[in-house]
C-alpha cells in the first residue's frame, strides 16, 4: 500500500527531476547551472554540505567545481588514476566506509572526510569518468532507501551528461566535440524514472496493475500512426503514464471497492483528473500540452464527460487519443465490479460508443494500428501483446471484425 | 529572483523573517545570508514565518537545509510558523522539521522564545 509519506516523496522527486532538467538546460552560466544542480540534489535529500567535483584527465585529479555548506579553503585536489576509475560503478552512490575500501582512497583523499563526505558518487557520461558528487550527512535518515538510490542515480547521470558537454570539461580533457547522443540518452533516463513513478501510481489500484503503462503504449501507437512529431509523441507518452496520478490522493478503499459505488464515492473518483492536473501543473515539465491532456482524459464527444464537459471539437486530438486508450484498457482489464471484456467484445463496445464517447476519426486510426499489428506491419506491436495469450484469441476473427467495423464507418 | 523578497523585524533579540514569493532559485540564498548575518552578531533566536511563501522546490529545500545547519552550528533556536500543509509535509519527509520547532502562528513562536529565555 502506498503511504502518504511515499506520495509526498514521489511527487517531490518527480518535480525535483523536472527542476533539474530545466536548470541544467537553462540559459544561466555554466557555473550557476552546476551550482543549481547541486542545490537540487541537496534539497531532494536534505544534505546541508555537499560538493560537485570535475575530473581533470590531463592532471588525473578531481577538482572542486562548486560546493555548499563549507569553506572551499578546506579543499585539496584528489588524484584518481585510470585503474581506480575502472573499479567504480557508474553513477552509483558509495558510502564513505565503502569508498575507504577502494584502492583510490589514501591520505590524499582524506579531503573527502574533511569535506564531511558521507556519500560519494562517481559521475560517468557513458563510459567516461567526468567527476563526482560528495554528499554530507543528511538531516533525515543517515542511509538511502533503494528507491532514493535509484533517483540519486538518475540525478547523477543527468549531471554527468551536463558536465561532459561543458566546455570546461572539454578543456580539461582536450576534447572538441560535443556528444549530442548523450542528451538523447538523458531523455530516456528521465522517461524511465517517470515510468517507475507510474508503476507506483498503478500500485494504488490493485485491479489496474500496469494500466498507466498500457495507456501510454496505446496512445503512443495511435499518435505515431497519426504522424505526430517525436516531441508530441513524448508528451502523450508521459500523459499516459501520469494521467491517473490524482488517484493517489483518493481513498484506495473507494478505488478498490467491489460493489456499486454511492453517488458521493462516484464524485470522489471523478475528482481525479482535476487532481492530476493540479499536481502536474505545479511541475516544470518540458512538455507543454501534458497537463491539458491529463485534465481531459475523461471528456466525451457528447459532452457528458468530466471535469469540464467539453464537447466535439473542443476535445483536442491528444485528448481524444488518451480518452480511447484509457477507456479501452479499462474495458479489457478486470475491475472489482466486472470481469474484463475480450478483445472482440471491447472493439464492439468502442464501435457502439463512436460519436458519443469516442471520436470516430481517432478510433478509426486505433483500429488501423491494431490491424497493422495483426498483419505484422509494425516494428513492434503495442496493443496486441496484451491479448495474444488470451484464451480463445483468434487474429482472423479480429481481422474480420475490424473489416466490418471499418466498412460500416466509411459507409 | 524578482519573485522573492524578505521582510524582517526584531523583537526582544528574536529575528523574524517573512520571506515572500517563490523559494525556487539561488536568489532565495539571501534568506540564508540574512540568517548568517544575524547569527554572526551573536543573536540566537530565528523565526521564519511562511505565510507569504507561495512555492518551495528542491532548491528552496536545499536553502532551508543550509539554514538548519547554520543554526545548529551556532547552537541557536529556529522556529517555523504559518506553514502550509504542502510545505510541512515535504519538510517532514526531508527531516528538516526534526531540527526545528514548528508553531501555527508567529506569536506562538515569539511567546515560546520569550518564555524559554
Ligand atoms: Fe482516469
């Protein structure tokens, strides 16, 4: 069960990661960006004393880049040779006691102790050692939870890449070319973290395990078929992963209730898109339409949806996509009050709701994606895998059904 | 930085800071500097009134972490008042409130500090 403290931690971590993404790519000077990055980390884990070090490979030593909570006069550069670098796990937090057992630790590195280091994170961009983060004692618990270590690793990766792409680092290592590919990797890292958060959201509702994950996949498949740009596809992907984030504050007794909901319980559940919107609009995400998609994922073409009862073309394509992806997954998974529909039953249901709940054009695209997946015309199937193992699943039956529906639609 | 400013007043050797706006970038470090300056004068009690703070992000949390540390090193007393629930939830999770006395209203903190002197 997700506890309130975990939720606070989760939201704080997501928004801190968004802060970090924004800060390291901002127009500020390099030093200010790195200092801000260090502040984000120390704020996330409540560490009053910390330092960010950069690796000078010409001199084979770690130099002080920016710090917080102590005077830099205490600093002496730390020599780190290639053989030591090899022994580090990339972007992995080490406790001081563990780092002391590493052969790189010697009287020279005692600077780490003078700097009150409790946790040492060697920073790597891909395979290249670029620096280190030294974190002092925390104000909360002394050690890090596994989930915190994971977040710490993402943050370290983020900072490592920024450091690697800086001109300072290139000067220290006699490198000229910036590596664009690394920035792309960074987006993946960020995305993986959001996926991890989505798993935490889904955990609240025991009937909808991986719901957010599947909604994201379905929505991406439709958007891709519509020819959306990569950046917009990324937006709908994250929207799928986080659309139900508002559910984390709704009583899980209501969400998991096996019997019919009372009116007040119903309206409690209906609050979640608004709550998702409130939570996400406070976070500085790089995706502009994200909060709009999330807010409206329960709107309907006939205006009977919520929270804003939008109608027809007031629903953007992104909203229409998310609405069908969400409803379709809801139909095809077990719920406390009913068993799941088979793929064929669900497709019938979608067809029956065209124009009222779902947009016909977007639904048609959805059918087309599914048909292409059955035909093996897509690189990687996104929708089909969820059904392929179902008892009685027959691709030819689905193909015939899809043909009938599409013929009816175009008539 | 334009979104952040600090008002301060001193009552019986207790300084009360009322930061205003967004505590979300390095500009908010001024609050830490103001606390330091106050402590360096040998004064002990610091109250931070949160009523005018709109938003605190991780950078802001880091600055408060720094303040908590400075107060501890000077063996002084730090009180937070008028905190919104979102802020106290985050500070509690971060272990910051463990090192601070939290009061509902500013006057409660001032009374407490007067009595304990
Ligand atoms: Fe929903």
